[in-house]
């Protein structure tokens, strides 16, 4: 429930939220350095301001912090497949 509350502050403005199997710093760098500069053919005024991301490592860390055993079991069962 806390994860939902943390994301709720962005839901009014977020059009897309990507679930990424990489570190936050790597993804943030990609958003800022590559995606922001990309000009999509046929999309005038390309703007990623309303795009966001969350990554598997941060979700797993949150699950450890909150002792979400069932979700941690899913991570354990799928080790190497999620990220």
C-alpha cells in the first residue's frame, strides 16, 4: 500500500510509467541524456515530461524493507528472469 501511496503523487501528471530491469541511475541517465533529446518521426513537440519509471531493484529493496515475504518469494523464484 505504501508503494501505491508513493506513486499516487505522480498519477495526475504521468501518462506512461515504465517498469525497468536496471538501476535508477542508469535509467535516469538514459531519460535525461538520450530519450529527452530524441525526436520521434511524425511527433511534433516530442516531450517526455509526463513519462516516468520504476525499476525492479528498487521494488525488491522496498519489499525487503517492508518485509513483503510473498513478493520476495516471487523475486526468489524468478531470479535471473526479472532482472
